[in-house]
């Protein structure tokens, strides 16, 4: 079983209107999802990459080959500050 937020290399069988079998797939489980139910809204990248047309599918079986780590669980965005130093047009150094 995959833990919340885990990224794995696996063989996976997914059942929707038809059965999809994928081998050697990188799959990542979200922290707040209804696993084994996958919906297109949350897993849109996975659905589009593997050309799954269904809106909701269920993971029938998953054979984990390698556990690669966990997703970053950031809740906020960091702010970028503008650099206020002036560059010299000739040498490119900051003044």
C-alpha cells in the first residue's frame, strides 16, 4: 500500500469503464485524496499522460517496485523579492 504523499515506481491496474494496465509507472499519491478512488480533477496529469478518458477510476492493484520518496507538503507560496541593486552596463557587475 502507498502512504499519503508517497512517490513510487510501480505496475498498476486501474478500473474505470475499461481496465487499464501500466508497467513501470511513476505514481504519486496526494496527501488529501480518496485513495484508491482517483478522480480526473486531482490526478489530471496522470490521466492525460496515460490517455485515460474516464472521470473517476479505481486502483484495482498496485505492485510497488521502488519507493522513491515523498512529495513536498507545502501549504503556502514563497514570495520573491525584487533585486534593487543596479547593474553596470559595461561590466555587468552590481554597483
